[in-house]
């Protein structure tokens, strides 16, 4: 009897390992083999132009009264004088006062256009951290083989590298087959009204693009645990954004004789219910793609896990869940960010409110989330409203076999031959979220290696990244022909 059972177990183990090994052997690399191309060296003039671009303080302040229009107008004029051929050969429109739309007419109007995006604005320098910057954030300083300052990584490197590439192509009398648009928003850091206006204008003109490329993932050499090769992260979707305001009104009174339940009590219970009931996990399409692209490049022992998601997806989710950044990739998150109630220590407030910020996983719709929140709270005394009426649903997912992903990956493999290409879900937002009706192929990728100080202190990118970025856009445009 025991022998029979042991034999049965042995048979199951044998079949199971057979399936695991079979799947692993069949789990082939998705990295296209492409002849690498030698990119030009970085010209002194190109570097000077990026340095100058950093010096314009095109800051997006939360407080709109601090908006400095002269910085944006100055930046725009600087671009005209720095890139004379671009401004002669392309048409330029100013949209929504400060956003810019360039159009480079293609030779074959029957081909669909391509849109290259970047944003002009940068985040402010937090007063509390200014003293910790080791250089002037708006000096455009070069040291240690890097360019330093606010906006170097986010996002002037892309904007300037695109213009450098186009200017150079024009010197060489290159003419694009398809029309190329350059769309440079001016308030990405505030949600991108400029980009929304650019998208609306293109939509009115009936423009449908084969590809939109915006900032996004980077090339990382150290952010993927236990993976030695650099990885180029091509964003194929991004999470949505919504904040809910929970408000409770209940007669207040003197704190010497409190009710058993106050507005604050009711509110805190509601917030706690949301926090204690996390959303379901889901390896959404971009994350499954990430595992499918990266898995085959792993050593056999780990490859076996990625090749058999039917067995290991639970383990994979557990690994993601173990860090806040991983957790954000596999579920909609919810966190209270503002709580307000009360004005005096001996008065029970009659109103208490909390703002809870949600980042929506593709597949989770805003309306469903609101329903779920109301169900969880299960208390009519808590009113639920969308904060500022602003809801950005998660983006659609750009397919990995679509034109955008395929084209950008080939250019990456040409210009950064060591890098492994992988799709991924972006946690943060970009201006390209507004272009869902313009293209089904929106790729979020910034061609630079290990930038530092995004939205933080001592932001900088290596000169090598800048050289690669110019070369990348040059190849990207050439290869469209
Ligand atoms: Zn940005």
C-alpha cells in the first residue's frame, strides 16, 4: 500500500518536473538580434545647448500664482535660436499659450505619422532641501562626466536630444517618409493640461499616429535584483490616478461631554476600512510581458519560475508584494494623504474630511473603485466625492507586437546592444496619458542610463547618457524610413 502511494508520488513528481523543464527549455529569448550601430561622439555645442536649457527655470509650481511666464517664453525663444534648421523646416504652433507642436512633413502622406513627446517644465526645488544640493540646480553645471541640475533627467534631456537629432538630420538633408510631430507640453508635473490641449488639437485634425513616444522607463543597470545585464524598460501602460474625499458631518459640541461617536471617529473608521482591505493583486498585461521578456535571460534555476507562471504566479506576486514599489505594480493602491478636522482643542468638530489617493491598475475603473469604497465603508454618513473632479483612468496597454514597441525595441538593441528590452507598467503618470485616442501604440521610454535625483536632490545624467539619447532619437527617426 505504502509502496503504491510512493510510486504514485514519484510519478507525479516526475511528470511535474518534466513539464517544468519542458516549459523552461521552450522559454526562448525574445531579444531580437540586431547589428549594433556606432553612435556619434558628443559634440561640445550639443552639450552647451543642454546646459543652457537647464538654466531656464521652467518650473511647475503647485501654486499657480508663482507661474513664471518669462521663463517659458525665454525657453521657447532659446529653442528657436539654438535650432535654426528645425525652426525653418518644421512648422511650429504654440498651443495653450506655452505648449509646442512641431510638424515635420513626411514625403508620403499615406503613411501614418509618429509623435515624439517631452515636457518643458520641471518640478520646483523644495526649500527644505535646497542646502543639500551640491551644485546650483539651475546652473547647468558639468562635472564628473555628468550634467547636473533640475530637469536634466526629467525631462529636458529628451526634449533637447530630440531637437539635436532633428537638427543634425536636417544638416544631412534627411527627409522623413512619414510626418513626424514633436509635442512638448509645458505642465506635465501638474497633470498636463498642455498635453491634453495638444492631443485635442491633433484629434480635431483627425490625426492617428502609428506611434507615440514619451518619457518613461529608463535603462537600469542595478534596479532589477540579481540581474547582471542592463535592462531597457519600455513602458507599455501606466496606472491611473484619482483621489477621493471622504466627508463626515455630525453635530459637534463641547469636548467635556462627548458623544460616543464623533465625526472624527466615523471618518477614521472609514479610512481604516479602506487601508485594511487592499485591492486584489493582478499581474497585469505589462507585468506579465516584463516577466516573459526578462525570464528567458535568467539563469536556469530562476528561469524555471518565470517559464511556469501557472505554478509560480503566487510566488511571483508574493515577491512583488514584499516591497512598496513592487506592491504598487500588482494592485491598485490607496493611501490617505490629507486629513482635516478641528480648530480648537476643546471643541468637537462638526466636519471631518480625509483625502485618499488611489493609483489605478489597468483593469480597475474609477467608478468601480468608488463603488468598492462605499461598500467597504458601509456608512451613509460618510460622503464620497472625487477630489477636484479629477479622474485619470489607467491607460490602455500598448501591445508588444505592435509597431511602437517593436520599433523602439529595435532602436534600443541597435544603440545599446548590451541591454535587454522589456515592457513594463509605469506607476507614475506621463503626458502621453492624454494621447489614448491618437494612437494604440504609446511607448514610455527615456533613453538614458541610471539617471539620479528624479524630483529629488542633485538631479543629474551622465554625458554618456546624453550622447546615447541623441544617437537613439537619430536612429529612431532614420529607421522610420
Ligand atoms: Zn517627467
